[in-house]
C-alpha cells in the first residue's frame, strides 16, 4: 500500500509518500503510476516555478519526501486532492492522511 502523509513543520508542509500499491505486477501497476505522476508533476512545478523555499529531500523507488513553504498550500492541496481521488477509486492500495487540513473531502461516486 502507498501511504501518503502531510505534516506541518513550523510554517512548512512536508509531503511523504512511502510504499508500493501492489495493485498489479511491477511495471503494470496503474495505481503506482498515477501516484508517481501526480508527485512528479508537483516536483516539476516546484523546480520550474518555485523559489528557494522548497526542498526535495528524497525521491527513490517507493519513497518521496518534499518540504514546501506554506505559500505552496494551494498546489499541495491540488496534489493531495488528486491522491485522495486515487484512494477513492482504488481503496486498499493507497491511503492518504489529510488531517493537517481537517478536510471532509468529497470523493467521486
């Protein structure tokens, strides 16, 4: 299972993804591919449009750790919402903790 957590660290937000979905064999896992695509889009945004107030701590197979200034809250909400939608579609393969924002997120039917 992919576990996603978002934590407040001072005025920064830290996004951590850990694990594998195990929805399908390696190279065919659409849940892992979708989660990775969402996170890579965030990293691309930060690298191309971000200032110096973010840090990509680690990116490796089955693990990503990013620390962002609170000014990136809106883009992080978009990323986390995408991961929540993925969780709603593939329950049991990805788990997203949104407690930092106390969300009651509407999920697709």
